[in-house]
């Protein structure tokens, strides 16, 4: 059966990156017109070119999703091309070395501003676009918001304190917003999240791959001991869950946080 996405319009924040780039391409392949918002216009434009070459419809826009004015500008540009928006995928995020504890950087010495930047990048980056685009959904009483969270928001890991905290807040926000939109503005508005497991991307490569040897770090080996499928995930493996959640196949699903993690969150370690 078809997903029923043909002719819809979507915004994908962080669409120039690996995970959300794969989601953007998959949406376009289903006939969705995709606005790719990314802090790097070059990355967004490259994704736009890729989708157009594959026969899809795409629009690139530079956007800092942690800044309301930048979101408003990107939305205005998007609405100048698209008559409306049906789907919002909040995928911008990432970590910072400066907000991650190491043997040389204790929790007590983490910079407050560095921690705030990580929280903004992984929490407010979904809140602000959800305010802007959610207003459109509220008027129509129809729309889908999909937040790209992380399994560390469900089950915190060592070292990445700010990232874990921000993703936990995002999971809670997903549930809160799902109830708020459905009860206040209409049951045609759904809000869900995907919680990817450990995946090798440019954003976390410094944690998972040894810069000198090119092999896995001791951290990665430790992680894989707790992943029943015994490997890192690939960005494309998020796509199936994403397409399901934004489609009418999931029309009775809202407020869900779906792990795609190789069994990590199911594993007690014993």
C-alpha cells in the first residue's frame, strides 16, 4: 500500500546532514515537495541539487533554527514557493566537545555557555520551528511534526551531559506538544519523535573513531557491547520509521518516541 504522501509539502531542518538528508530524499521520492533548512546553505543547496537530479522537488534555505528571526525568514521563503506546509521534521542537532566530559575536562569545568549552546541546538531547535509552523497547522487543524531525538534522551550515557539533557527535554516536549495540539487545535495534528541509536555521522565522529588509527575508539567498543545487534546504525535506517510516522498509516499515533537503536534501550546489560 502507498503511504499517501504524494503532493504534500514538508520542511526538514538539518536537511543538509546525514540523517535528515536521508529523510528529505526519501520524502521527495514519495512525491513530497521538500524545503531543506540548514545552518549551512551550501549543505542545503547540495541536498536540493541531489533531490532535483533524482526527479524530486526541493528548495534550499539557510536557517539557524535556534533564532526565531531566522526561522521566520526561512518560513517566508518556503511559503513563497509552497502554498502550505503539511509536515515539519525537526532534525537539526549535534554535540560539542566543549560540553562533553573527558579525562581532561571534568563536569565541574564545563562552560555554561557551551552547555547552553548544546541545549539550544538540540531542544530549542525543535521548539522554535514548532511554534512557527505549528501556528499554520493550528489554523488548518491538520499537520504532522516529527522530532529527531536520540536514545540518550531515554537512557542517558556518560560524558554527554548537555546532549542527554536536551534530548530528554525534547522527548518530553514531543509528548507535551502532542497533547496540546490535539486537544486545543484538533486531532488532525500529530506530534511524534524518533530516537536514533548510535550512528556514525560527521557530528559524532570525534567520539566514535580514533583520529590517528581510523579504528573504533574504546568508547565505541564499550557502546557496541550494549547494542544487541552489535553494530552502529546507518542514517538510512531511520527512514522507514520517519515515513511511517508522517504518513496516514500512523494516523492514530501521537506523542510517541520511537527508538531505532539496534535494541540498545531494551538491553539491561545482564
